[in-house]
C-alpha cells in the first residue's frame, strides 16, 4: 500500500480523479491510497467466493448478487472497495448506469487480508462497516489461516473465528457449505 501525494476533498473529486495510469486507489481520510494488485492467491479466494455465493444465491432463489472488487461502498468516512460484496437486486439497479458506489449498506462484505491491509481490514473497516449497518462482514485471513465472520448486533459486530476444517457459518447464506481449508486452498 502506497499513500499517494494526491489529496481529494470530496466524493466528486475522487470519482473524477485520473493520474494517467491504471492504478487503483481507495480514499482514506482525504488521501488516495494506492491499492496494488492482489496476489494470485488473493484473486483465487475472491473468485471462489463469488462463484460459491452466486451458486448459493441461485439455489436459494434470493434477490441478491455477488460482486467482485469493482463495486464501492460509501461509509460515513469514505468510499471503500471491498474484495467481494453481496448486494440486493435493488442496489444493483441503482448503480446500473452510474458509478458503482453504493450509498446503502450491502448485506454482506468480504475482505481478504494482505500483509499491508491487516490493520485496515480488522480495525478500520470493521468499525466503518458496522456504523453504516453492513449485516455480515467476513475477514478472510490467509496469513493466519482463519476466517472471522462478524455479525451486526446493535451497532457492533459479534465475531466468530473459523479455522481449518470448520464450516464457515453465514447468516445471509445459511446453507452455504464451505470450510476455511477449502477457501484458503483456492
């Protein structure tokens, strides 16, 4: 993660920002933070989750859609670009012909931890996602070989840590059959 010298003062400046490169940035406290490409493992985990979520949503006929890391979520502090989010069909319609920035909380967000994102994923984003009302937040940590599922209860998260062959339990997708080991071996 590299902090850019570029500062932006509002969401419109962020949306219009172009430094002439293909670099991706996330806005953090008014400063653009370069988000380097994920490792192959990081991307494999994201892909597996999007596919498994899609299949589960189809099987249960839920009005939801999984999205990889192109959809942003506007928190009270700044826009965030989760690795995976599951959005409602209504949310999908609101961003169909405009920038993919959600102004309402998606039901589920997943972040995959990288060495440079540990504090951001476990502390900053956990706080920001709880404040805006994200019902379920997964922190997939290939560095520690665990998945932390955070469920919103009265404006804060109750966290459950899953490891090894434990099945990850999701409130949004209760029939999902996926262990930590299956996910991390993606």
